[in-house]
């Protein structure tokens, strides 16, 4: 895969890019393994070659956190291809650990072939997804996941929320007609925000028929540590499924 493409007039990003110090094994994976899985150019987005072979579905996860959901989906669905986007360096490193099994305290392999591991249907963009939109062809994805994004609950930070008209326009463009856009959140402010903004977007329709359709985990769901923490702390996640209709 190609090296990261840097855009000089990049949009301003709000949020963390790095947390605690990345330890030796994970740093090694970022240096050696990540470049083999990274996507960034329009030429990378080819249904037949991106994952070495054609896939039944190609899915995008925006802000994959520590990679648990992305890895779990890829593990359960080898017939599909998954592109994960995450700015947070520590989260990208954790995904590399999940894929490779390389952990701290063991001898690091001299060479790593990222595609030789059992889960080899994941590709990664380790920067702001808005930098990638213009590289993605129309109607490329079958599903898009946005799970527990930063809610930016203060009113003055509303424009920082990912679900907004500009981003929805791009998501509608890159998602196939009839494709799924799933948003999960445990924050009451973001719940109301998603419902309001998505209702105003004519490109999507909410698929829920009753409360059980959005208050309970979807059948294909993969739980994450963040979700488990939210439940322990009394925050009830909801799961909004939207279908692209035009």
C-alpha cells in the first residue's frame, strides 16, 4: 500500500492524536506493519485488488478506537473487506497488536508480513477521514460505521460533531444506494443531535420500526471495552441504522 498522502490545506482536527507512550512492541508494529496496511490514494480503492481478491462487501469504520469492533467484524466476516480510520496513534497500535498477536515482553519477529495473518482483510488510514474522502470513488462502500464518536456536548462545540451536513454529503456519496450507515452513542446530547441532523438529511432514512430496533445491539454487533465501561457507568448505548436512499 502507499505512503500517507499529506494535504496542505487539511481541515482542523479536534481531539487527541496520541496518548500515553507507545511501548516497544507497538512502536515496532507501527513502523513495520502499518505501512503494509495503509491506504491513502485513489489508486488504492479498487474492489478487485485492495484486499488481494474481490470481497462480497467493503465496509468503513470511522474512528475505530482501540480496534475491537473493526477486528471483530473482520474476523467474523472474512468474505468482506474493512477499512478503518483512526487518528489516535495508540488505538492504531492496538489494532496492529490484535491482528498480529505481537505483544510486549516477547521477542519481536525480524520480519512481518501483515497479509500472512489469519485476519488479513483490514486496511487502515491513520489520519482524519476528511482527508480521505476525495480519494474514495462514488458508491464504494456497503456499510459505514461511526461508533461512539466524541459527543462534543457543549453547545459552542456543536460544529465539531462528526454527524453534520457536510460529512453526511460525503458519506452519502461513498455509500452505495441501499447501504447501511450505523451510528452508536451512549451520550444523550449526541442521541438527540443524530436524530435531528439525520432527519433533515434526505439521503438517508432511519430503518427503525420500534424501540427494540435501536435500543438493543444489532445482530452483527461486536462489543467494545468502551461500550462495556459505558454500561457499567449507567450509560445506555443506542444504535441508529440508516439506509442510503438516493
